[in-house]
C-alpha cells in the first residue's frame, strides 16, 4: 500500500482505494502504511513537524458511519511559506479548508488532563490546509488513514496568539472566502471544542507510544466544508481576534 501511495504522490496519478479490493482493511494496517509513506518523505530529507486531524466534523463522521476522527502526520515539505503561491500541478485533487493551527509549547501526553491541554499551547495560528486525495474514487476510513488523511500542504499565518488572549476557541468565528462564495463557522465545529481535538490526538498517539512534543504543529481539522482549488484562485480565512491567512494558487 505504501509503495502505491508514494508512487501516486510522486507521479500525480491517482490509484484505486485499497478497500475496493480489501473491504476489511483495518485501521491499524492503514496507520502502518501511513507511517511507511511518511518514512519515505523523511528519507528524502523532510522532517516530521506535527499532525493534522481529519473528520472532526460530526456531519462528516455520521456520513462515514464512524465515531472517531483520524490523524495524519505533517512534514516540513508540506509547509508553504506565507505569501508564496501553491503549485497545483504538484497535486491531484487539491481542496482547501480553514483550520486552527496549534503551536505546542509543552509536551502533551495522554496523562495531560483535557482542561490542561490548552495551557500547553504556545500559540493559536490561522491556517489553510490543502488536502489532496491520492485516490481515483470515493474512499473509506482506512483508505483515508493510509493516505495520511489527505495531508498535502498547509499555509500558516505569520502570527498567532496564546489561547489565554482569545475569547473561547469554541465560539471563535471564522470567515472563509473562496471562488464558490463565503462560508462562516466557529471553533465548535471541531469536536465541539478544539481542545477536545488536541486531547483526542494526544490520547491516540499515546496508544501508539508517541507524544505531542513541544514545537509540534497540530491542525485542528476543517471548520467549514472544503473547496476545490483551480489555478488563479485566491482563498482566505479570517478568524475573530486572531487575524487572516491567504492562499494563492498557480
């Protein structure tokens, strides 16, 4: 599976979802494949910088018939410097959505109480994630996990603020502008509260013997639905009291 995903990403040629041939593909096997794909990127000179959450929207989970979100790992090669355009010809099915990015200031473990998760966050940063499915058809949960939950590119604002300076992340408003129109949402779209997403990720990583280390970046999961990207598109996300981030497509 990992080799097929690596080739699809490299050649920009989508593949059939693995669950088409193996409908009983397990979550554990899928996460192992994800790890091998990330290992390939690390061997090519990138480094793991954090993680992203997927399916944090209750509506999306209900549509898939799943209870929990998923995660994928982020690498340094996925970060698009603020102000630089994204090259869409490097991707297959690029879609963008607004997210909150968390810069972790202190290591978070499964033992960190939910109430203490946000105190370990150094800054909350406006972000736009660009997801890219490497599949040529609709996919299932295990397919998404193997594909690193669509991890592809992310643009971060040049500045952020500590959670203590913000009025409740669950009510933090977001205005998402794209070629299809304007969407609004609040932080509560992410598992009811973005802190719940961080706590879930810390626990899930802990089950695999890993931790959310200080210095990591975590993407919350989309606050709105995603939008397809086309060359020339300009996409922006503005967060109440936090600032704006913008993405230009080529």
